[in-house]
C-alpha cells in the first residue's frame, strides 16, 4: 500500500466514513475518492458499475449503510434488510468483477446471536438466533461478511470484514427518530438542561450492558487493516470494556451539566442484555483503541454544541 493508492470510501460523508477520510488524509494518503448519495446511488447496480469503470479504484472501504436504532429498525424492517444488501452486494460484486484486490467491509456487533456467551468471539457467528429488534440489519450485514469470506476462499483476494462495537463521535446522527443510544442521550440531556433541567425519560430498565468505541479509533482500525494483510476474514473492533446503560446515562448527564431527574420507562424494550466484544484477535495483531469513553463523549458533546445550527442531522 502506498500513499497514492486510489481508495474509494463508500459512505464518506457519514460518521464512520468521514472519520476514515480524515484519518487517511492526516496520514498522507492523497488519492481518496467518494461520492454523495445524490451523485451515486449505491442501491443501483448499473450506477455502481459505471462509477467503477470510470474511477478504477484499487481499494474499497465500505462504510455505507442504512443505519438506525431500535425504533428505526422496528419500524422499517424491509428497508433495513433490502437496502443494506443492495448497497453491499453492488459494491462487493462490482469490486470482484473489476479486479479490486483489497476490500474492507464494515459491519456491526449485532451480527452475533442475542444470547451468545460474553465476550463475543468471532466464531460465535451463526451459532444461535439474533436479537429481534435489529435482526433485519444484522442479516444484511451477515450476508456481506459471508460474501467477503467466499471471495477470500474462492478467489484468494484480500477481502476482510471488521465488526465494530457501538460507535459514536463527531458527525454522529442526533435525530431522535433514527439515532443510536449515546447521541440520543446527549441531545436529550442537553435539551432538558435548557428546559430548566427537566426530567429525562429513557427507554428500558438501564440494566443492559454496552460497549462504545470512539469513531476515530474505528478509523484507525480500518487504516490498520488497509496497511496490513490480516490473516483471517473477520475481526471484532472494540474496547473490550462495557458499562450499563444507566452508567452511560449518568456519565452523559454529568458531561452535559444536566441537573434533573432520570426516569426509566420499563415498558420500552431493552434489546440485547449484553454485547461485549472479544477484541483479542485485533490486539494480538497490534491494534488497540486509544480514546477512553468519558474523553470521547466530551469530544462528541463539544462537536454537537458547535454544530447545532449548521449540521443537517442535528434537527433541533
């Protein structure tokens, strides 16, 4: 890999894709390409083929996906299944047909069974049933992992899948109808603080345990996979550390300065009881996260405050 290698980043304007772009640029990579969804519909097979023929990328990083939390997954199961499969299938198959030698596919920890042993090891994939609240997205991502594995096996190409834990950070989505738990909490506590420290109501019991990785650390993991030929097809990317949703809420409450009450709505679903990643495989190869949770939340909240007025996904 050299700094002039032509690298196409799908989803380069999203939270993960933009972090990968910033990180590669900071490391001196000079030939990055990406297109907005308005210019290139990744669900359109012919459009993807035409783009690859025109640009002839040497490496593909697939950070494009239709994403959302429990509410969005529950309300739009077909879109989460079909649109994600369309996006990744078009990218993976066109990359193979175009002779792209290296492909990095990004998935999610939700590919693992709901009640799998903790921490989650890569070999637990497809050993039991999925969490119902996000199985549509999970199934789509599993097909992407298996497609890349099949290409490695059949064509001996360096196609690798990275499964991040829950990601958060700058450029996150703070729309309460589609955001994940951490950015949603940041917005809720911030707005409640402005509203005379009103009480904040949160879903579930607060007892599930979750692991969170700052998006810049995820970008570093992608660069690690880019610059090294990883020996296996699937790697977890996370911190290997988790906390309860209640502890997360209290941490965010402290950082935002909210002084009111927290009310837990036990009528709402909790989701998977625990999702902690076993990251030993990446650690053994030499990658480890650098940003601690409280530091990362502070950075994210600072970015949120700086972009309330002008960032399209912060719909206040």
